[in-house]
C-alpha cells in the first residue's frame, strides 16, 4: 500500500524528520485521522533502538492509529507487533508499520472511525421543564423552577462545547435532575459513557430510587444506569473458603461466618448490602474481595466471581453512579499507565459529573494518602503465618507443605517475629510520647527524643521487613518453575503479601527520612519534598489498646486533578449547593486545580434556590443557653425543644451530634409531646 493512501504530505515529512533525528532507529508515534481517514497529525511519544521501542498506550484513544517503523524495511509484523496490534484493535485503535523512507505502509489493524457527535438542543430541556412541559405531565401539582431549567441548559451547553463547568445550585433547585436529563440524553445520542460521582451513599440512593426513574419517565429510550461499588462490598468465594477452613482448623465458632456461607449459596450479587444482617468489620474483612489479594486468572472461582459479574454489568451501561473514592481509584490506575481507553476499576468513559463537588478535595486527599499502623502490619503477617492451639496456617506453611525441603519455615518464622517485635516497639515508643491524646503534634517530639522514639524505631522496622522479604524471596527464587499458572497459587499469594510489606517498609523509610531531617516541624506535621505532610494519630483497637497510625497526606491535589481529571476528559461538570464564597468560585477552584488552569475553558454559574428564605425562615440563636459541658445543659435543651415543638404543633427536625444525647432528650420530650 502506498504511503499517500494513508498519510498527508505534511505527516510524511514530519515522520521522515523524526526517523532521521533518531538515526534511523525505531520510533513510536500516535497519529490522528481526518474526515478522509488520512493521518493528518502525528506525535512521537517514544524512541527506541535498531530493534525495539517502548510501547506507551495511554497516549492513544479510540479512532487513533499507532505508527511504528521497521528500520530493516521489512514490513511483516513480528510476534510482538501482532500482540500490540491485537490489544490496540480491541480498543478501536489502528496499528500501522512503515519503512524508514516513509514511502510504504502496512496496515495491521484498522482504527474504528470516531462517530460524529450529536449535540444537545438546549431548547429541548427548557420545553421539558416548562410549566406545560413533559415533566409537568408527570406531576399534577408541578411548579416550574427557573433555576433548574437554567442549570439544565448550562450543563447541556458544557457537554456540547466540551468544556469544564461548575454550577452552584441552592437547596430546592433540583440540581440532580438538572444534570441527569442532559447526561442521559447525551449518553443515548452519542453512545458515550458518563460517570456521575457522589460523596455519600444517601445521594446515590436518591439518584437511583427517585431522580433517575423520574428522568427516564420524561426521556424516551434513556440508556442503562448502573451503580458501581468498590470490590470491598463484594464477597470473595476464595477468601470465604479459606476463612471457613481456618475457623475449622482452629476450632473457632462464628455464627456470622456460617450465615455468610449459607447466604453465598443463594445470593446473585454477593453484595454486602444484600445480607439480612450487618456483619462485623473483622468477619467481613476476612471474606470480602481485595485488589491486593485477587488471584485473577489463577483463581478457581473466577467464573462465579461477584466482582467480575458487577464489572460485566457496568460494561453494558452508559451511565455509571460511583463515589468519589472509587472514581479516584480508577483514575489513579489510568494515570499510572493503564490509559483512558480500556477498563481499569471502571470501564472507559469520556465525561464526568461530580455531585457534592465541595467534597472532592477531602476525597482525593484521603485516597492519595499513605498510611500504616501496627494493625496493618500484623494483618499482613497474619496472612503469612498464624499459630493457635498447636495448629498452623498461613501462606508460609502452605508453601512449606507443598515443598517440604525448601526450608521456608526455618528461614522466615524468626524474621516474622522480629517484624512483630519491631512494630510493637515503634508503637509503644510513640504512644509513650503521645500520652492519651488522639492528636500528636510532632513539635512535642524533638531533638534526641525524636531520634530515639521515632526515627530509630522506624528504621529498625524497615530493616526487619527487608530481612523478612529477602529471606522469603530467596526461597521462592529456588522453587521449580510451574508449567501452569494454576500450579503456583500459594507462591503467587505469598509474593502479593511480600509486596505489601515492601510498600510499608518504603513508606516507613520515607517517614523516618523526612522526620529525621527537619528540626522545626509545623504544629501538625512535617512537610516533605514530595509535597506531602507527614503526621500520625492515635486510635483505640478492638481491645481498647492505643495504636498509632503513621500517615502522609498530599497538601495540594492540583497536579492530581489536572493530570487525572481536567486534562483527559471531554467534559467535567462540578455541582454542589456550596461552591462559591459570596459570588466567587476562586477559593474552591484553587483547591481542585482549576485556578489558573488555562488549558481548558472553565465556566461557572450560580443558580439560586427558589425558596423565599427571607419570608419563611427565621434564624434564631438563644442567648441564655449554658455551655454544653454545664450540668444543666441537658435540662435546658429538653425544655427549649419541648417549648419550640409545642409552638410548631410538633412539626420540626431536631439534629444532634451525639446519639447518646438524642436518646436521653427523647426520653424527656416524648411523654410531653406524645
């Protein structure tokens, strides 16, 4: 095939220059096609040697082509070429091989043509929400909300123009419906997947139980909508079997585990919310699905895996409902090399709507924080080996039984105990400095005390973990290779847990390095060069023992937001009842990477509440209230609440921050009002 059948003249020249600049070695190029299916734009993304080149897939998306030159002039694809072409072809990306003269091309796979975008008609949504519109036909007492219609048009235009948009919508606007209508219509018209991300389960339940069914009633042929939950919400059949075996081995009884086993035989979803009871965190933690322990194709329960079933359902839908934490988990994997055209945690998507957008910073900060504690270290060590009542269990013993002469038990057992001792010492040392407080300012641990009570114990923990990992790895390296992946399950699981320990050791080492260098810490913690703040907190374990959690938190999520959210997605909509201060979005924009972000247009608007607060709301603050720690506070509170509710004839919503206080006040107020 001649080169001019596939490339514009300008691209041919650019490719010639790129190959010459790299001395005729291999290059890896992403090409964009025009309406005539000619490559009209090329970007060199990797450079190699005479026989190979790095393959960087995240740079290409559906409808693009990957272009790769063969310096030999032989355009026949190699086995590696065919493997990459197959992977790309399944994502709708083409694969071309050219010679160094750029006068011949071999088309290995064709790109999938990008469909023409069907824009939304803003007037359609104005009519839909008008006083005599289709929504009014659903509700006999429908009242038109101008702010809702205006926000709906605002979102539709943001989709059409492919821009970023932030909408503050006051209480009563009906913002969920205002973004759902254009989102569902866009997904239907263009067969594009849209992710709607929320911060709370309550809003997800509102969307699924009320707003989405309503939107589907007023839109014809609305696309499928699926709620996607994190894998920790699903039962893992393999982990359930292991837990049952361990409970039997150690002769422990667990009614919860027995109930979960019986439920597992009947459930179609494996979702925790479908259980008839709420299991304890410890029991569910033993049987739920975890990314780090998933065996993938090695798992004997793969065909009946609840997580895979849920993912298949998500792949069929064009609108996904997720929470912020799960979305950031997906985006982190994509940004790390997976790319945006294949499935990570979620199937690929083009557009995002953040509801409860005021909580984005907290969610991203939480997800991208690192931490470890005595409990997390013990949990990994417990996977390696457990001893109770003369019985032994764990991955070390499983490998030892499989290879009786490998010596793994003798090599690893004393080192596991050394890690236990090291993390116990670290926890005890910091607790000694912390006292009984929950917050532990690093400014309280300075000079030689910080070296003795924090830095040296952290370094000792790192050393003992490294010794354990190296000893276990040395044994694993000597084991015979398996012909089938099904035969090395125990070794594979052991390596997973060793990688967990390596991550803990790496973080503990970074914590020791940062805290050991800075003499005058900030009040809350110490800021490292990585842009994270290092700090620790105290909490109580199941036996009420004091435990220290070591944490590193990013101070600024701007780079994360720009790389993962703002730059790669066609449209991103942010909405909440509270985004602006006064009428300015600048502070919120500064916290989520939008301030001074010039690569994309960002629109903002405020849609006021239809409620006449000035006429119907009274904000009152009592001047005679005692302090909450005053012995007479409860008596005052009960009397005041009773008086107010008698005036309102029992109509009122009373909010408490303490469930215990709520119960006591209820016992006093109810006899009077009941």
